[in-house]
């Protein structure tokens, strides 16, 4: 989903490292960002991973719980030492004394106490009451993990995944995350973590269906980030059938747990009217909830809404308020907007190109893809005192495109398409237009569809042309709507369908394209009255959805 300047609903996959003290102590939150998925793991998964997956499936099967296993009674001395260690660790009935707790836990650990081993691992990893020592943390986590202690299995997996105190090993981490998730004491974060690994293709071959399954398990147990990721998957149709109602359900569940990204995503859904009737009032309400929860994209979107009067009367003061809130947090897109204010003399700012360039450079240095794109435009067109230079424009567009800006991808497609600043290269043009199309850029969707239809820069492919003409048409590109109508009329890339051809051609005619009216009459000549009535009803729905 795109909002204004290309915001996306899909959240970065975060693999949370949760550390818990035994017997109900507070968790210590830490985290690490798992980068965008790498699809390079194409080989078969190692046998150990397959065995771990099978073991989890068997452990979770209903019949696995039918016959209770024989349980060996714990060593009373070990239990007593562990309990004494807990008292000194937490200061329960005694003066808190981490050194004494460490001594008692060490004795209990020697007797095989998994809880003591885990707690020692935690103390050494975090340096709580002892000198931080990753080597000792790994040793004690592994001892308890080998005994089937779920918290240690998860913590050991997290250290393998992050490479903390040892060489990073995603495959071994995956095995231990699976063991933790299959443990009878499993917590929702364990299921979520397995989902992230499948989502990102880390340790496992990438498998979005399995990722969705694990996210759903954690989501149903109330884990907010899993609810958010599952909602994203239902929204995009990745790993599950696209289902806006399910997406909204899970976003609202995540919202109740205070996740600002879920609130922002709901604002986007209502603002764009995807899966629901467009509702600016609800969108504004959700954006404000997200902004009040600290969401910088929501603050920025509110600035745009009030500046452009999208669903509300334009309000310069309110717009500036939200931009400046985002700016206070050094949000790069807000820096970019400030630059545009000075360049254009808008929102109460006097026109000042020097200040505009100062803010634009700040935005570029802070990683704003929009600012890098603006630099490309200025160099391409010779604006704001910058000499015209296609080569430098190309460099800026590449920088912006690498940061995910679809407009920069589109411009790269145009430059390669027309040989501006580079030798004409239709293959490169097709590559960049396809990348922009995937990001939702309507022009590139239309242009790439045409390249597919005519075999320009790639093999001719009517089905792919139909897909991208449809996408651009839904976004309001009238040329794509006309081409889509012809594809339905001729049965190119899709089953021949006069009803849809007539409806789409009527939509083009409604926008003042005279040739479309003539074409519509040709289509009508071979239709029955019932088909015409059906086509008129479809046209009305399309008109309401796309043009209103």
C-alpha cells in the first residue's frame, strides 16, 4: 500500500530477543532488525532442520499428549539451592546480593539445575550483578537448552542468530528456535521468531506460508508484532489469500496492544479505501492515534493531509504543526518537506532557495529517498541554480531507487527508455519500470505493460501485460484503462469479455476521450441487452471506485 510519498504497510521483520528471569520476574527487552529477505537459500534444508521441524509437528500433535511421560523427581538439594539463589537474586526476605545468588546458582547448576543454569546464562549475558561474559552465558544457556529448558533454548538461539559471543549461525539458530517453539513451555514470542526466520529466509528456505502459520499461532496467543505481521500478509496476499477483512481484524488486535504501526496501517486502509469504503474521517482518527503513539510516518501524513486538504479543509497551521513534530524527531521526509516549503514559499515560509537547499542536503544526509530523487530532478532539468547534468541525475536516481523510491525507479526507466544521459537500453528500461510497477507506480505499471504487450526490452507476454494494465487502470491511468478494454475485447492475455471491455471503455469515455465512445459502440454492437445492462452496472461501480 502506498500513501502520498510511497509509505508501505509492510513492516520490517523484527526478530525480538526476549529474556525472562525465572519465577515471574520482569522480561528484559532487546531486539535486532532482521533485514529484507534473501531468496538465495535455494538448496535443500539440512537434515537437522528437517528433523527439528518434524519433532515440533509431532510434539504439537494431539496424540502426543495422550500418554503422560515418566517424570524423574528433581534433586531436593538442587531445588533448595536454586530457591535460595532466587531469594538473594530478587531480595526476597534477604538483602539483595547478586554475588551470593551467583554462588548458589553455580552449585545448583553443577547438580543439573536447568533453571539455575538459565539464570546464570542471563546474568552473564546482561552483566546483571556479575561481570558480563558471553562465553559463560553461552555455556550455561546451552547446558539448560540441552535439558529441554525452553527459555534457554530460545536465548541460546538468539545468541546464535545475533552472533553475540560466537559466530553467527542462522541454521543452528533456526533449529533451536524450533525446539523452543515445540517446547511444552513455549511462549508466543518463540512462534513469532520461527515465523520471522521463514519470512526472511534465514536459517530456513524462505516459505511465506509457513511464516504465516507461525505468525498466526503467536497472534492467536496475543503477541502484538505477530498480529501486525499477519495483518500485513493478509493485506498483501503474501503467504495467505488476500483478505482485507482479516487484515483489518488483526491490525485492530495489534492496535489494542498499543502498536502504532497498526494504527497507521488502519489509517492508510481507510484513507485509500482498500477493502472498505474510503473514509477520511476514520483515516484521520487512526493517523492521530498513531501520531499520539509516536508514529513519525503518521505525523508526516497528517502534515500532508492538512496541507493538501485531503478529506479535510486545508489548514496551514495544522499542517505545519504536524510537520514540525516529525521534524523535531529528525524524520527525513519532514526535512524534505521543509526544503520544499522554502523552495516554493509555502505554509507561511518565505521563498528562500538557499534555505531550501540547506534542508534538502540535510534530508539527503539523513537518508531521505525523496530528497535524493529531488536532487535527481534538479540535475535532470537544471533547476534551483543547478546546471543540467543527466549523468549526475542518473547517479541521484540510482541512490534514491536503492532506498526504495518508486519515482526514481520510474525516472531511471524513462532515461534508459529514451537514451537520456545513457545509451538507450530497453532491457534496463524494462527492469526499472518493472521495479517501479511492483512498488505501485502507476506510470511504470502502464509503460511496463506496454513493453510486455509489444515485446520491448523483454519477451512478449500478454498475460503479464494484462496484469500491469489492470494495476495501472485501477489507479486511474486512463491510457491503461483504454488498453485494458481492448485486451478484454480481443481476448489478449485474458478470456474475451465484452461486458468488461464495454465497462472499461465507458470509463475512458467518461473522462472525455472521444475515441473511446466510438469504440464502445463497436463493442455494444455484438452484445445482448442483458450484457449491456451488466456492463453498465460494472461501469457504475468502476466509476465510483476509481474516479470519485
